[in-house]
C-alpha cells in the first residue's frame, strides 16, 4: 500500500495536501494476557491497539511533519534530525518543519495480506518554501517510489512518561496513554536503527539515551558519506549510460543509413522488376497469339493432309467396282472418319485379297462344272456314232 501521498492539486495558498500512514494497528487477539505481552508488533517492538490509539487521535491535529535534508538543494532525506536530549525530550535541530497535520483517523485497508487497520493522518505541506523537495517527491511518487516515515510519540501532560500496559518491554509493549508529537519523512530504511520510532518517555531515559550525540553525528556523517558515494556512483553510471547511448546512436545511424541504402536499392530493383513484368506480359501476349496461330495452322494442315489421304485412297480404289470396294467397306468408312486410322495399302490389299479369294472360288466352281460335263460324255463313250449321210444311205 502507499505509505505517503501528496495531492496533485495545488492550493491557492501555496500548500499541498498530503496523507500519511502513521502506523499499523494490531488486532486485540494478539495480546497475550497470561504473559502480558503483545505477540504482534512493529519493527520497533510496539504493539498498537485500537482503543488506546483512538484516545490519542486528537493529538494528531497540529502535529508537525519534519524532514532532515542531506543536501543544500533540500531534496535528499536522512532521518529524524535529532541532535540532543534536553530534560528527557529529544531536540531536532537538524530537522525543519515542512507542514502540519490537520486530522487523524483509523481506517481498515485492503492489502495483499487481507484487511489491515491503520492510523492515518492528513495535512498540508508548504510547497512554496520546499519547491525542490515537492518537485522531486512528485517525480518519485509518479515512478512508484514512496518515502518512508516515522511517527514520534511522547507522554501526556498528566503522566511522567508514556504509559504501557503491563509496563515497558523491548518487544510487544502496548502504549495506552500517549500523544503524537511529530512525524518525520525518512531517507533511510525504516527497519534501520536510524529510523526508529521515537518514544518520548521520561521513565525510560536510559532507552532514549542509547544513541548519544556523538553516535548521532557519526550516523549522520556516515549517511552523508554514503549519499556522496551514492551520488558519485550515479554520476559514473550516467557517464557510462551516456557513452553507451552515444554508441547506440552511432550504431543506430549506421543501421538507418544501411536501411536507407537498402530501401533505395529496393526501389531500383522494384522498378526493374516492374519493367520485367511488363515485358513478360507483352511476351506472354505474343506467345498466346502465336500459339493460337500454331493451333489454327495445325488444324488446317490436318484437314489438308486428311483431304490428301482421302484423295489418295479414292485414287487407289477407283479401279475397283462397287462390289469389290464393299470387301473393305468397314475399313473405308473408318478411314473416311479418321484418315490416320488405316493405311491406304492396307485397304487396297484387303480388297485384292477378297478379290483373290472370290476368283479362286469361282475357278473351283468352274472346274467342278467342267468335270461334270466330262462325265456326261463318258456315259455315251461306248456308243458308236453314225453319220447322218451314212444312216440315210443305209435306209435308202
């Protein structure tokens, strides 16, 4: 979920509305009454319970929101900005107030882990005095980078220190009487010791004094050194990126030049291809015309050859009688339908063959007849022939 939000609308008074998650409130069921401890707690060991947080909500109104800047441009954040402890109260001389909370409330929020309860505060930031910071904040949030924050609490006026249910404990302590005193935007990880929730508790001065002024300054110096090193690495990375960008741009220009040359050559090739296609169309048209002429000539030549063969066949059988032609009638009819189906000599030979067979048959019949006539003469071979003059002479 978003831990900090800034409204995109700029008010006429030069301020910007914001919303911040102060802390997560845990369910009452996490309180172990037997062992007198909270079984669920944040990274600082606090178990926030709703009924006690609701009583402290009015103290959020008017609470300041602070920043400890690490650079002169006032864009990079560090920690709470605390420099000393005076009368049991931390002093934040390295921090500046950039805005004020106007209200606080408790709300159930849908998260990746299900419904969770949070204490939320809303207020205004002075966008005129901290223009650079607000500009960077807008850019970071637009890129999904949200600043971390840490709420500060202290004792109420009626108590000498923060009151805890079951007393103070390192892990699982439950504050029951307290007020919200401030909220710091952090440039360090909330899980880090430098991002501890500050509890202003007079009764536990030894806990507040765990970080001495020297330790705090050492941490600040270390953080500034890390930030300087980080900025140096960023500068180096930028140089490397710029160098790579230049190389990429040179290669890109080379590729573009090569592509343009290819495009130009492609246009020339396309022109040549179009010309070849036009020539092909003309040649195809001429080929079609010539092919049709060839087909017509072949048809005419076929007809002429057919007529020539028919004339040849008619000449070859012209001397035969109709009866003789009838011997090869089937072949002659087939030849007339397709002059290539029979050879003329085949038809003529068949006619002659049939004529030969007919002649032979006739000769055989003639021989048989002559034989019969001879036999008849033989019947009267023994009769003596008498001439007429002789006969008549004898009579007379």
